[in-house]
């Protein structure tokens, strides 16, 4: 990729400088490229607006999210073609996969079992943690759920855990 192309993409994104650090090799691919803080910041901004966080979001906004994600990564080693918000979210999350963030899980009352999984992987087995604990996770959008101590329907939260996050479940009085 030419420096001119990098400059044009940077201008389009509203950031200064190259959007990825160039590796020592002439061949640039995902394994060799290192995303800069500017690109990581842009990815976090996009993921915080992922339509997966709001399942009632319109089709028009989903399409805009996919276009915005593709435009942000155009001309980089992470450029992709996606037809859905799920595919776009997966592609964006992959850029942050080499990081670790902390998720703090709390509940009232304490000691509730909370299940979680990445939102982009609905068929993955759920993992469990007891509330009032912390998890170390890859930055991504997660779905957390817990059953009230008195029974009933699960409380479900979709949380963008991109730079760390707090997940809090509050249940009514227990007997």
C-alpha cells in the first residue's frame, strides 16, 4: 500500500498518520501488521455502536454500521466484505483480539451465578462466574445473563466490553 493511499484513508477517517504500524517485511498481512492506537480507537467507537447491542435497531442502521466498518478498514490488512452486522462486528473484534480487558461482575444480592459468552458466537457454550468477581476477557461485545434468586426469567445484558466494563444485576427482595 502506498503512503498516498494511507494518507487518503487517514484523512477519510479523520485521523492523522498511518492507521497501522508498518512491519519490517515488504509483505503486509494480518499476521504481521500491528494496528495503531488510532485504528484501535476507531474500532472501539464502531463496536460501541454495534447493532448487536440493540436487537430492535433498524435494518437501515445495521447497513450503515456495516458500511462504516468496511470504510474504516478499507486499505488496511483487515479490510473485509460483510453482509451483516454480525460479520462486521466479528471483523472489528478480531483487530482487538491481542488485548485483555477486565469485566467486573456484581449483583444485588451478591453470589449470583452469571453466565456469559461473546455475542458474535451464540452457539458457543456459556461460561459461568459468581458475581462480585472480575473476569479477564478479550475486548468484545458480550451477553451476560443471570437468574433471579427467587426464580423467574433471566435478566440479560448485552455489554460492549471494549476497554473494560462493569456488569451489574439488581434483583428484588429475596425470601
